[in-house]
C-alpha cells in the first residue's frame, strides 16, 4: 500500500487498477534507449511480470541515453544488467531476462507468455517481426521510434485495430541510419519511452484514450506534437495469418541478408588467413593496437576495396549485425568472395580477440 499509494489514491486507478497492474505481463523488446525508460516506469508502477529480451552488450556510447546502465555495466548483456537494476527498484514483481536475439524461431512461443509487447527495437527487420508475431498471437504492441530530434509512438493490433504494416506495408529498401550512425538527442528516448510506458498502463488499467489507429509525432526542438490517423488494411492481416504455419522458418526480410552467411568467431579456427573488418562509423571505432583489425566504415567500403585482402576470409562485424550483413552483400556484388557476417557484437569480438592475444603471448 505504501509503495503504490500515489496510484491507489487516484480515483481512476484505486486498488482495483493497481491489482490489474500486478497481474499484467509485459514483454519489452530491447533494453536500449527506449527500453530503459519503459522498463523503469513499468517496474515502478508495479507491473507483475516484466520480460526483457536483448542480446546486445553495454558500450560506453550507450551511457548518453540508456539510463539503466553505468560504468560497471560495460561489456555486460543489457537484459541481465537491466534485470539486476530493476530488481533493486522493485523486488515485489517478477523480472525475466532473455539474453538472446528475437527471431522468427522464438518470437511466437515467447509472445504467448505475455499480455502486451513493447517494441523498443532500432531496426525495420525487428519491427516487422514483432508486428507479425503479435498479429499471430493476438497481442497488442506499443511501438516507439526515434530519429535525431524526432520520435514516434503508436499502439498496434489493439482490439482489432491497425497494425504496423497498415502504416508501412513493406520493409523500406533503403536502411535508415540508427543512433550509432546518425546520432540522437539524449533526452528524446526518455520522452518517447515514457509515452510508451503510459500507453501500457492505460491499456492494463482500462483508462484514457489508447493511441490505437493513431501515430503521435513528437519534435524535441519545437516541443510540437502531431497525431496522424492510421487506417486498418484488412488484407495485411489476412496475409500475415496465412504465413502462420511457415513463420518459424522465415528469415528476416532484408535484402542485405540474401547472401550474408553468418558465423560465430568462437566456432572459427582463427589463423593468419582471416581478416577482421569493422564496418562501424569512424567515431564508433576504438584505436586498435594489440591485434590486426581493418577499420572501414560501411559508407566507405567501395572506396577502400584496396584495403580488403582478396584471398583471406573476411569476417565482418558491426554492433548489431545489420551493417555487417549489408557489407557482405555489397562485397559479394563486387565479386569479393569469402565474406562472412559475424554474429557477435563489436565489443564482444574485440574482447575475445584480446583474450586470445593474451593467451598466445
């Protein structure tokens, strides 16, 4: 009663509303810029069960906006670190961490365990995956997206309302740069993530006007908000449901993955016949002295072909795997062979290679 007193004394919530929160199960996809504020407010509000899925690790550049983490979190899995911090905030609820990547193989079984899904991802492929899995499992999804100084919020698939595909029917052919490539205003994820948490609480308690069939656009520089209407496209739902039986066998719908063979460096026999290529932006790439890593930003790949060894196996990496797969596709189109996208993130690869270096010396 003491913890949730400020909720309970609200006539719109009361003990009944707080009990609804304690029985609710919410899955948050991504513990990054958007996921951090969502998780904090849902935890503080007393959502009974909170799931967190994120395969990424904390990097120093995350600390500008991902407020659940600190220096002691660097190099650790985001979902596991978030769970630890949130349990300190509220030990009356259940928090489940999934330190793995959301895929077509695990999405349906995972979503079935929860009432609401919150999408805090930063790429189109995951957003379409979350959307389609929510249509099949009949779960509402709270959508959020950020770009530099602008953000978007909506609720899809709520009470037979429109879905993400009603807004964007097909995956864009050109990838939109993420935060690590183009930057983001530090407080923006906090604003948008708080709005997402707000939509979750309204749905669970059954109060207010849910952002279903609407897309809220927010500009942090002008503090201006605009709401656009979204119309439901019935054929979209029919199409997704027809693919239900094949869902587990689907791959991410991304052109840059067509020829991108994905490998794990821990499964590779590392030798002098391997060239590691970091395709992150220059400001993301640390100075490397201990071992040989070729640093070529993705946008400069075609201009620096002379720095790519024609005969060696090329193990290409970035932070999340999106840019490395695109790099493989680009190089294959230029007849550069033996190119592979590495599953592990850049920080994991650099740490792993550093450990191997110590062992060898």
